[in-house]
């Protein structure tokens, strides 16, 4: 059964959930789980020694995230108004930074482009990938994890901007052993879709 740490759950909502509700499965906790979650690229590794003409490199910025995602805990959406946290799983870093690394590495492996870190400010940033990681966690209503990423792609020095939303889900139960691999699959699917969109 799921153990969740409450973020904001009115008692009336907890009572209404009933049955196998999350309201009866809240846990205090505070202990760090024995293992920590990271995102592992699923794209096939390739040689990353390459070069790029001016404007053809890709720079992946750290995505914007909401307050409930600014933590190493895994968020669980219980209702449109209620976010809680799984207590038996934790990430090694916040999802924005883990996801940035995953998107950058997937681009390196699936395209022929040079991929730069935003801190490499002295180089030509080329195409700049900005975005908002809107969802990254477990969804109780669908019994799945959801990764949703709004991307803003600035080409030609910012004179042309494109936007697109990418969403992926994977079935899971609300326990760390299920949520961890499912999040990795969904995040990789979004990263692959972004790489396909940008192209080689």
C-alpha cells in the first residue's frame, strides 16, 4: 500500500476518497530511502566527438518547475487540488536538473548535433532549448506516472521561436519499486520526442 507524506489535503477530501484511499495511507517519515532514483538515458550510446557550424549547436537550459516539484521527493497527484509525496522513494537531485541532463544526453545520442551546457556562455549557444517541466510524478487517478514538458525552441539567435508540449505516461503502482522505472521510461520517451523534433 502507498505511504504518502501530506502536502495539503483537507480532511473532507481525505474522507471522501474512502476505500483504499490515500488519506488512510499517509506517513510521516523523514528517513531517506535505502536507494535513490536517477534518470538513465535509454538511447543507444554513440560517438560524441563532433563539430558544429555557427548556430547549429544545441544548448539545453534547466527547465522551470513549480514549487511542488522543487524537491527530491516524488510528487503524487491525488486530485486537482491535492499533491502529496511518496515516502519510499527519493531522487538524487531535483527533477529539473535530472531532466535537463537526460534531454541533453539523449540529444547527443540521437542527433548529430553538438550539445552544450548553459554554463558554456563563451561559445555559440546555437539552438536554445528552454521549457517548463509541468508534471513529473505519480497520478493516482490513472495509476500511472506522468511527465509533461512544455518546450520553447529559440532558433537563429532568438529571431524564430517554436513551442510544443510533450507528454508521456507509464503505468505504475504507488510504490517506489514501480514508480522509479516508470518515471525513467516516461522521461526517456519525452526526451526522445524532443530529440526527434529538433532533428539532426
